């Protein structure tokens, strides 16, 4: 049995072969001497047979193999932590990570207690390095104690000035967001992935409503 502390742990995986029945990869985890499977649905970077790559442990399978992933929130958190040294903790803290299956990006809410711009810091410090370990775009947004402002941030890349009003009902943990019609598709995202990722980042329900602005 897997040690219960292992799920969520970053490990090095050696890609051994393609498995036509997954479909995906069979791998070996040298650090814990276990065999693993990496289904295509859990892949966020290009892998080749013979590669050593990073992954995160998800669970133990019925057949005794370990299920690993490269698109779970723990994986992206692990990557970020790998590129943030101990001294960086005073500049930035990762609050929450959201990834929607099938999307081409990951949203990461970051904050700073020192007045530092955590989004700028992450872009400059780790954005380029992480590209070597995932094919997904990493989008950093600023976490705010002000829920209205945090909602606006979470809907990036929709311009904040296009979000005309946010009505938040704390009891229902639900917010209605009124967005200028011209940027409504950008706010929703292709197939709704942008708003779904915002919901996961916020952990509240969102209802988006388009509003027509008068032409001057």
C-alpha cells in the first residue's frame, strides 16, 4: 500500500512505454520503487518514451500501479514551489490554483504581505522556467481580501473596466457579475473555461450577465 502521506507528492517519473489500453504512458518512480501510469488526460506537457519527467502522485490503482498526473493543482503548486526559494516567501504566497480539464491555461492566485506586486514577481521569477515542465500557460492573478476585487481579478483576461458591477451574496456564496457586452465572450472564455476556472479559484458560484453600453 502507498504511504497515505504520498498522494500530492512530486516525484520523478521515468516514461517506459506507451500503453494502447490507457491511452497514455506507463512509468517508473525510482524514488519509491513503484510502477505508475500517466493517462493522456493527466498530461500537461509533451512526453516521450525514455524521458525523465516530473509528476504528482494521485492514488494507488487496483492493479497495484500508482496513478500520477501532470495537470492536478498539486503538480502546478509543486512546480511553483521548486522555483521559489525560501527568501521568496516574504514576497509571494500561492493561495489557490485552478485548472479546468481541456483548457490551455492554469490560473494561480497569489498574494504578498509586504506590499510587493506578487503577479509581476511570479511572471519575472518563474513563468519562463515553468514552461519547461508544462505546455499549459500559467496565468497569475492577485488574491484580494476584498471579494469584489478578487472576483474581477479572477476573470482575467477580461478587462476590469468592462466589469461594471458585482453583486455578492455571502449567505449563498454566489455573485452576479455584469460585464460589457463587447467583452462578454472574453469573460466567459472558449467553451466557458475562463469563468469555470474563476469559479474554481474563488470557490463561489458566478452568474455572468451582459450589459449593452451606449455608443457615444
